[in-house]
């Protein structure tokens, strides 16, 4: 073989390798290539440091292939697919090769016709100590480089057959590559060479060590120790699941994740492993391995996590759709928070099986009427909370459970175990999530951290606006993970800035506490009519909003109307079509919720109705509160007021100047898109995508989240 | 007795390993293995006092039930080129049965 000519492709994978790729390629092109037709291929994993530019400029003979993801094994496959040579050499590039590196492989191939792959003798760069002369299993499926950190000795001077070899510097015969197939991309990096070694041997190929082929390696020059440890341990499970599936359960207690108590990484790695096993083995083997995991996992990682593990496997193995449980404690009346959760449920049910978990009667039939949305038909799960029943409250209040010896929401926590995604839309911070993935939707943190506080256990803390976000930081010392503005969808094709009537609209619940300030609005309108009859002639005030039965505040509002004696209409619990029509017809929108209130509980945290008005070219004149400040730009898309005098002044400006009103109506309409259903859908779907990726075992790796970079090689 | 047997089995594994390394003249690896074992023991003691795991009810974490696996992997199951598709119904039933077998009575620590 040595006398005839052969073609060799040298493949190396780069990721931000600008500091060492040049010296590597220089050493490669300086190597002895007699009787060899050399092709150099660099597969780049998305370097951002100019690696590709440097190679193209200084080494035009090198073929550069750009990988679309940062995956070492995939990069190898791309490189191999881009070559047609008799032999393929794979090597790290934080290295330099000896002049005899390529020639040194060939005698071993020539002497051993079944040699499928041959490894070099690898030294540490600048030292006389060995990095590797082969790879061996030590015990419990841990592998190490033979000769690692040892001085070279005579026993390494002869070619030797190996069980495993390293991808740090190896040459493969084309016929072996064709026979064994592509490298397993699920390994991403580390142990992909051990896996390939096992597959080569399984196909009857031999693996050899070639002492005459020498490479000098920087060793971990491009990989963090943390990332290396993570992938080595994760991939150990993949390897076992693939080649020794019945040893999978036994390999858990000897894993580093287990010994170090890193159970979240252990859990995640085992999910990957079982999926790999299911892809490689028959039903009987998979069943047997699952049973062995069932025998030990509850003890190793706890009953709850073991339960979640087997639940999540159903999704991971494609056996069913993702199940979502949404908990709401007050779905029996119409309010912004309920609308928020209803829209969320409606969007999620397009992909998933959604179930509502409720503690009180749910008014599904009314949702279409209230919010113009169909709610999930699939399921309602009623779980009554005895404590809330005893309190006989219309809505639950966290303060009532603080004195309890046992968390009254444990039944909800237990129910959450049956879902892949648990969404707590109740704003109750004591509900513990036990689903594999959980979201806490926070419209407003009602209380400080207290007994049974569970929000830290959620994967996502979603806030509905900046006010909720700042209060979450202040009261809970937590950082929200997502901001999802409430979805507002009150667009009406018939609305226009020009076709408006002389109507001032207020759309707000007639809250028993009086925090919505309808009485103050009536009085203010009365004063305006008396003080400026010429400007207010023909104008009327319309108050619409939800109300509970026997609402004493509503009675007071009606009495205020009679007292003032101006044109005021009061419409409690109006039909959605009537509300739409009023938005279309009204010129000005008033909102005074939280005016002169001090406690954050009595302030509007967002204000969906303001956006609804803006979507219908209705100019908002709103209280200068936290939620409204986020929506209305004062003097551009509406006005904000600090007291009732300012409300009067701004309103009169609009009533007396149609031009200003028209311009503001256009800007208000444009501004409203930020809070539209479309934007909500887009952001929610993005969150669903990332959650789904985690549930399905795609590599949204814990370490990747911490911005640790995946290098091109080890 | 079972616990003692496990400890003896573990000790036996270590001794087999040590003898193998000495026999092959790999004194460097032998020394490193001793230090590795000492480090593992120290970590085990530290973990005992570090508090609870992030996951619920890990009895391992509380009671330190470490069960070493066998010294070497045993029966290799070689990959076949043609893997028959999984019987989804059977696997679903297995997973459901496994979930139902887990006792969650004290599994929720709200």
C-alpha cells in the first residue's frame, strides 16, 4: 500500500479557532504527503472571531464548509460527506502535526486489511508526556485515554489493536465509513468517538494504534472544563442506552451527576438516554429497561420526579400530545385576568390538550359572550379547596391560607403532576408546581413572600406589564422571565377616526371597593357640563362594565347619576356586541381606576380597556398610574391626568378641537398594536416553542443557557 | 447484612482494580485512583451536610444509599441495522403502569 498513491481528506472542526487554526494548517501542509493526494477540509461551527476569513485568506486550498448548528458530530458528517477520498483523517485543530503524521497511519492499514480506523500517538503540546495512545474503559462505562499524562515508553512503539480510539487524531478507511454509517449527532461532542469505535467493532472492523503517526495536542484548549464534564456524563448515558441498554439503571449510581447531587442534570440526561434506547432497541428491551428504571428511580431521584419522568417520556417518545393544565381560581366572572388566561388557553389548545383546573364553577358558556373566545372543550377538572369553601369568598385570597398548618393547595399541586405544562393563572403564590414544566402568570403580586411561597419552583414567571414586574422584584426579590402584555383584540373594521359621536366612554368593572371611580367620573362630567355648557353640548358619558349581583356600589353610581342630572348612561354587564359598538362610536375614553389611591392593590396594573378603546380610534384620557403610563404616551396617543381638574382640562381640549382629537386618535390606534392579540400570540408561541423543545428533549442545555460556548473540538 | 455485603462487594471491586493496575505496572494510574477514591469519599461526606437536593424526596440524598454497579459491563447488545418500530401501545401501557406503581403519599412537600 505504501508505494501506491492514495487520496486522504483531513477534516477538522473549528469554533472560534483563530488563535490556533493557522499553526495547525501550517503544520499540516508542511507534513510529508508523498504518494498522497491531500484534501484539507475545515468545517466551521459558526465561529464569530474571523476563523473562516483567516482560513480563506491564508489557506485558499482549504475547503471550508459552514455548519448550520454548533454540533461537532454533525460537523464531522458534513466534512465526510464533502470528501471522496480513500481515507479520511479526523483531528483536533488546537494541535500541530508531526511531519510523519499522515504517512504513519498507512503501514498499519496496509498490514491489517480489517483495520477500519487507526489512531495516532498523541503528545501534549510542548511536553514529553502522552495525551493518548488509545482509549479504554476503566469501569462503570467511564473511558480514559491510555497513557494519559504518562511518559512515553517502549511498549508504545508498536502498533496495537484497541477497543476504542479517540477522534482527536484518527484516520478511517472509506469502506469502513460507508459500512458503519454517519456519526451519531445526538452526542454533539465528547464520546462520539467511543460510540463510533463500538459501532466499528460491531461491524467487524478492527481499531488500531499507529505509533509512527504523531500529533501534539493542547488538550482542552478550546473547551471549558464544565462543558466537558457535562457532555461526558450526559453522553455516557447515551452510550450505555445505545450499546448496553440493560445496564442503564445500574449506571445511574456511579454517574457523576448522581454522586454530586446534580439531579436535574441526571434527570435530563436519562430522558435523552431512554429516547436513544427506544430508537435503537426493540419493544421488549425497552420495556425491560423501563421496568428497571421504575424499580430504582423513585429511590434515586424521589417519587415525584420519577413520576414526572415517566410522564414526560410519553411525550418524548411521541406517544401522545403535550398536556397542559391551567389553574384558575376565578373563572366564573369576566375580568382582565380571566380574559388573559382564556386567550392563553385558546392559543395553547391549537397545539396541545388543554384542561382547566378550577376551584369554583367555571362559566365556560359565558366566555364566548364575554371575551369572544371559545374555551377548550376538552376538559374541566374541578378541585374544590375546602378552606376557600369555608371562607365563602367570591374569589380566593392568599391571606386566608397563611395561618394554615398544611398548604390547602396541595391538591392542586398533586393535580399538576398529570400535565406536561402547568400554568398557574390564579395569581396564587402558594400553589406548588409539580409538572415537568410550569408557568406562573403574575398580574400583580398580591402579598409579600409568605408561608408556602412556591413561585420560585416555576420555570417561567410571566408578568403582564412593567408594574407587575417591578412589584415582583420588590416584594418577591425575583426576576420575571417573560413579559407578555395582555392580549387585546377589540379591533373593529367599522371603526374610524372620523366617524365618531359625542360620547365619552368608560369601560370598567363596577368594583364594590369603588377603586374604579365611576362616581367621580359622573361628578366630573357634571361639573364640565355646568362650567362649559357650550363645549359640552351634545356630549354624554357612557359607563359600561361587569358587575356582580347585588352590587351596592352600582346602586351608589346610579344615585350619583340622578344627583348630577346630566346625560349619563350606565350599562352593567353589557353584551360584547354592545361594548364593541360603543367603542366604535365613542370619541373619548376615560379611565380613573386607582386615582388618589395609595396601596398598589387598588391601582390598575395594566388596563386592557384603554387599549380596546385605542384600537377603535377612541382617544384615551387616563389616570397617570403605572399600567396606563405604559400604554398611553402623554400628549401623543392620549392624555394622562393626575387629578380630576386635569381630566376636565384634557377632555375639553379634545372636545373643543376635532383636529387634535383626530391626530391623537390615529396615534392611539397605531400605539395599540403593541398590545394586540397578534403580538401576544407571537410571544406566547415563542415561549411554547422553547418549552416544547425542552419537553421533547431537544438540546436546550442547562449549560448553554449560561452562555457557555460549545467549541469545535476537544 | 445486605448493607455490609454491598460494602464488601465495593471493597472487592476496588481491590480487583488495584491488583489489575499493579499487575500491569500502571503505578501512576494506581496512585491517581487512590486519590480519586479519597476525593469521592470526601465529597460524599460533604454532600451529607450540604442540605436537600433540588428535586423532591431523594432518599439517596437523605440516606446515602450508594449502590456500586458491577466491575465491568457485561453483556453487550450489538446494534442491528434494522430496528423494528416500537409498539407504542405497549410502551404507553408500561409507562402508565410504572407511574401508577409510584406511591406519592408523602411525595408533595408544599
